[in-house]
C-alpha cells in the first residue's frame, strides 16, 4: 500500500487544515482483508456473475504486485505500480472527498488532486516531494502558486471578490518584493525586509495620501 501512503502524504500537504480529509486518508493504509486471484482460469460455464471481497491484488506472471482494488467502511479505491514496482497511481473515494495521485515512470515527481463539495486542489510535485505548482479553488476565491526548489512561495496569482485579482512576487526568504493588484496602490515594491519602497504615482499625491498608500501597501503584504 506504498502508493496509498504517498497519496496520503501529498493530499495532507495540500490541505493541512482539513481534519476530516486527513482522517479519511489515514485509513487508506489500513484497508484490510486480502483476496488474491491466482491459478488457472475456471471453465466459462462456471464463471460466477459476481465476485465479492474487500481487496483484490493484481500480480503479473512473475508474481510481482501490479495493482490493488480495496475497500473498507470509510474509503475505497485503486492502487497501481510501475514495472519496477515504484509508485505509479492511486485513486481514493469517500462520501465527502475524493483524491487521485499520478507519479512518473520512476515513482518520483507527480500530480496530486482532491475534490470536495466546497474546495478543489491540483498540485504538481518535483522529485523532492515539493509542490512546485499548485492551483486551488474555493468559494473564497482562486489561487495559482509557483514555488522554488525549497518549496518557498515565489509567485502567487489570485482572485477573490470583492478585492479582485492580484499578483504577489516573493524572494527566496518568502518576503514580498513586488505587489500588483486592483486595490490601491495598484503596483508597489518592497525592500528585503518587507518595508515599503515605491508605488505607482506616489509622488503625485500629497503627504497624507502618500502615507495612506504606504499603509495600504504594507497591509496587503501582511495579509498575503
């Protein structure tokens, strides 16, 4: 069930705050009751119309496990392995949340996604297990995040009513350096410590307006 464990890890990284999803994914590794179908095929006239079990394990001619179909009271799904027995794919279904994992031919970098009634998430992972690209959608808005080799947020593109759309560019320390948004001041830059440096059209405003724009820009970086 190594691929199920991988699915659990990836989805936990995507939704750390959702206790219900973590709970149902944790049960994936506990899917019990194994039924292995092996041997010669039965004559056609004796093939049963229905085969019932809690788990089916698929093996090739050499006895290598290639997949598993499993179920229990909380979750049911499918696990598949690459030819070298590395993790290939997994699908898990429950009453409230569904999740899927796809790895490459070596079981390394991959794609993980989950869907719920109020939220969906898609992430692309590198060989280190870091989510390099993540797309999230919920009633609060939509966000596209781009991360570096260390998993640090570097670019975020977001839209949320009533604030509209915006782009945040961070440095390697996750400090916001550039901000573009519909809200005032529109475009702003910040120093390595996150303090305000400049905003579009700042010099054309009086001192009180400049102060208000600075405060608004710094407030936006703190709320990212």
